[in-house]
C-alpha cells in the first residue's frame, strides 16, 4: 500500500485520486438511473434546479448540509485519531435527547439567549457521553470501537423509543413525541425554509476542528496517535485519554444534529430524526478527505443532492429520494474501500520520473 | 395438548422462526470472519437478497427462482466486498458499511421504479413462497431445516476439512499460508462467497418464506444481531448457533411480554428486550462475561512482500 501511495505526486494524491473515485461513484449512479429508464443528464439538470433554483431550495440545501457538516466532522475527527466511529447515528439521537430535555426543563424560565447556549451544550454533552462509553470500552477493556458503536446505535434507538413512548410523550398525545418547545427553545429560521441559525454553529465547528487538529498540542497528539500509535506512545501521549478525547469530541459534533433538527425545525423531540445522517457522515468525511474544508464542501454537495433529489422525485416519480442513499453508499465504496482502485491507472498514464 | 405444553411448543417454534435468518447469516459470517475478512455488511447482503428473492418470485411465480435470485444478488455484494477488501486491500469495515447503505438505498429505488408501491414488492401468493412442510403453526419451511443443518455442516467444514484448516490459518496467520504456497486471496474469496451464499438464504427466508413479499428495511438490524451472535459465540459454529437461539427467544418473548407485568420485576419494557442482544454483546466484548478473542488477522488486508 505504502509503495503505491508514495510514487504519486502530491497533486495527483490530493486532487486526482479523490476526483476519479467520486466520478466512478457517480458513473455507477448514472448507470442505475439509466436502468430505471430515465435520462441521467435530464435527471441531473432537474436535480441542480431543485437544489439551487430558488432562494427556498438553496435554504433547504444549506439546512441539509448543516447536518452533513456535523456528522462529517464527527467521523473525520475520529478518523484522524485512527478510530472509526460508526456511531454517529446514535450519538446524534442522544445529543438531540440532551438538547430536547434541557429545553423541556428550562424553556419556561430562561430567555432565548441563555436557553440556546444551554441546549447546545446539553446536546454536545449527551452526544459526547454516548460516544465516551465505546471509547472507554476500547481504551480500557479492549473491545473494538466499530462493533460497540454499531451496537450503541441500536441501543440508542431502543432507548429513545422507550423514552418517547413512556416518558417524554406530550400528555394527551397519540404520537410518540414530546410537547412543543417554548419560543426561547426555538432557533430563528433564516429564510422561508428549514434553514436556521445552526448553520452558524456548523461553520464554527469547521473552524474549531481545524484549529484544534492543526494548531493545538492535543490536536497534534491526536493525529500522531492516528498515524502511529507506537510513536505517539513513545512521545509521551496517553493513548487511553486521547481515545476518550477523540470520541467525546466526535460524539459532541454528531450530537449537534439534534440542535439543527429539533431546535431548528421540529421544535419538539421526535422519533428517528437522525434519519441516516450519522451514516452519511462517513461518506462526507471520506469525500472531504477528513479535512474541515473538504467536509464542508462535501456536505454542501450532499445537501444539494438531498434537496435536489427530493425535488427530482416530485418530477420523476420513478426516482425516489433514496437515490441519495444509493449515492452515499457508492461514494463510501469508491472513496473509501476502493480508494486505491485508480492508482495503477494513474501510474500508467503519468510520465515516469527518474 | 394442554395449555402449558402448547405455549412451550409455540414459543419454541417462534424462537426457531426468528432465529433461522440469524443462524444462516451467522454461519455465513463465520466463514468470512474466520478467514480474516470482517463482515459488517451481512445486513446489506441479507437485505438485497430479500429484495431480489421477492422480485424474482413475483415475476416468475416460482419460489425457487426467488431463492436463486437471492443467492445471486448476495453473492454479487460478496464479490464487491472481496474485490475491495482482498484484491484492493481496502478497509473492510468501510466496505461493509458502504454495502449496507447501498443495499438500503438500492432496494427502495429499484422497488419503487419497478412496482410503484413505495419500495414494497407485490404480495406473494402461496405457490410463490416457501411453505411450511409439516406444521403450518410452526412455520417450518425448508430454510428452517437448512439453517439447522448448516450448523453441523459449518462446524465440519471449518474444523474437519483441509479447506477449513487453511481457512482458519489464513485468519490467524496469512503469511504462513502464503509461505506454504497456498493462495491467501483465493481462500478468502471462497470464504466471502460462502458468506454470500448463506446471507442470500437468510434474505430469501425473510421475504419469501417468513413474509409474503419485501418491505423496505425489512432486515431491521438482524444482520447486526447475527454479527453479535458470531462474536457472542466466540467465532465458533455451535456457540454462535446457541446465541442465535437465545436472541431468537428474546424476540419471541418480547412480543409475548408486551404490556405484561412480571412478578417481582414489574412491566419489562419491550425495547429493553429488543436491545438485549446488543447489550449482551457489548458486555461480552468488554470482558465482563467471558472473553471473545477474534481471529488474529481479522480486518487486516494481506499484502504479499515485494
């Protein structure tokens, strides 16, 4: 693996390989759309119009992108520490629980400028706590983080169903959801869409993750651990504590999906609001090469696909919104598992250097 | 039959019914994992197999074509997994996750495009399904017996044949296998294909035996429960089979216990019972109940020295 990576020039490594990977994914998507019986270029045109054709659709694109930024950053940050956090889904769910419970408890007493930071903090703490347990199990008990985070997704889902059906359900309500948040627990919308102030939080997270990873000692130690745990250990890094730190930060980032979804849009705790964003974060992080700028751009693309895909499914009933899920899967496959696929081709095409 | 005997019989039958796809999936996963290839993608394979089984059964009118389509589609995903993880030495977990997401999306997209029922496939008539052989109440279709037979078969293949010996060796120390002049890649491909075969049977069971058609996300985490059963059984066929039965029993009991107050415990939340397989696996992995030791080379791509 290392020999084939070394021999490509940096520009090919940073730009060409990822672009070819994503292009391959979209090529397969095009073939699937063709098989369904729709002209892929026609579909693409409708999708672009649906994603950015009006201020409202741009708003929705940015709103979806906000979720993808949170989960994408969560996966990317854990990747830098050499950890594969598949638990974004559960962490987002529990983060939303924290956010919602804080609001349900205090929205009658606190003004918005106190309530909002408190709820955001609660989302981060709950998300972090849900990620901390698998982190602790990996660091101290040796259980593999991939398996435990998967299991924690299911446990989170069962827990939330139980809480919403039995505990948090609004009195007199038939649907398992909490009462509506008071005005101080609702984030102001930014346009005629679901876009809300959470996007500012998302941008802030991008900057903060970048500063943390590349401009702090902890961030350096975290990346060192991801690169070479032995070397990091030798350099004096406490690997166990660093694992905990990485997982807590990752879980907190995923937990912010709850802020965007519950405080920004639903204004109550509802079932299944993470809706696959946690898994999509893997695609976002892989496509964005685990860099905050890349994650933000990939999140924008996936946001546009989500919104454009929804509009497209109105025009073309044969294409459902789940096409976006197919794209996510293919991006993870080609940008992640098959990332080395195009290397030999590029090696053949590039002129050899002494 | 008196009442308690009937309850025992029905609970046992229900347990076996819910355990069947878990057993098939777990036996498939065992081959893959023992060869050193992590399979997080059991869920996706089972889902796509369930979908194509229902599609083929509905269009051809034959459950056997459904079974064939299920195996073929699961094998296709297995080959993609092998191509990514064995040939291109990609990250096995990433590949598995990708296939799960791909299957979740593709089944709905294709189902909607072909049948216009929001991702569902048409309801299957009795002749298009695998029907119970002896007792309709027990629901003992042919795949239940296949699942029961698959356990000793898997055990025999893994621990009593030359193929199994090499398979275990390649999961523990691929270098030694390579040095003995045996192809690591070909061994692992065979393991992955066996995994696809069993996952295909499990998927077919869901859509053309247990139910009469495919509905979106119908696997509902059973692939992951099968994975949990493999870990719970410490990567050995009979203990994994036992874990599948226990997890199947949880599921059968969860439905029965809905709203029932137990003496001394009060009302047990159904969600707790549903989460038990996952919780138990977490406890096991953490070393609180025994120790689960994975094959040594699991998850590591094998690279020949150059």
